[in-house]
């Protein structure tokens, strides 16, 4: 599967987000609801920024992150990284 550019390109019905720094902060989100809220043309960075808006360690979007020893938001799309569909 090729990497989607936005919510409209996402071929799964659900998307999972996890963070390596905050193991209890994980989420499973419905693509239809995210599209209704943010728009189908929203890119995946915007969606991730919206999902992690309450993170206690915000990522410096648009800038280089702190060093590897400073904890900052490292939320990722778990299913895109694993290459497996979340629907099954």
C-alpha cells in the first residue's frame, strides 16, 4: 500500500495512533468522523496535530525537534508503520 497523503486517500476505515513516550496514550479513530470534522482534504500531519493537541509534550511542528533525550510527542500512525490493515 502506498502512503496516503490525506484522509480522503486513506484506504482503511479506522486509524490507530500510538506514542513511544506515552504508552497509555493511544487512540483508535474512525476515518469518517475525522473527515467530517477536519475535511477529507486534510493532510495526515494536520490530523496527527489535531489528535495530539492535548499531549503534555507537544512536538515543535515546523521546526527541528529537541535532542533524542528530551521527551517530545512522537505519535505515529501505527498501521502505516506496521503495514497491516486495522479493519481485520
